[in-house]
C-alpha cells in the first residue's frame, strides 16, 4: 500500500472515530428520545464506516459482507425502537 493510501486511511479512521465519539455524546446528553434514536442510528452508520475502513486496511472482502449485515440489523433495530417509542408496542 502506498504512503498516500496509508495517510488517507489514518485520516478516515480519525474522522469516523471522532464522529462516533460525538454521536455517543449526543446519545448521553440528548434532550429528547428522538435525539437519542438518531444518535444510535448515527452510531450504527459510523460502525459500518469503521468496518469498511478496516476491510480496506486489511485488504479483505469479508468485512464488506459484515458491513451489509450490520446495516440491515441497524435499520431494523432503528425502526423497531422508533415504533416502540411512538406506540409502546413493536408488533401489532
């Protein structure tokens, strides 16, 4: 891997890590439940980005499949949590 690619990956790791920390702060401090739901969804997206970056750094394609699985689970969990908060029941 070239030096430019390594520097780019290091910057990307730092940016995604900072975004994850800021989303975690919003999760803890969020004034409302909606803010906390959005913070959790943002944390899932940041985790997906981190998994993809690890896949790029390692040169392995298995991480991309893992990122797809995390994306599907993250979407379903966000919808389920939002329904629970709005209606008090997930399954009608």
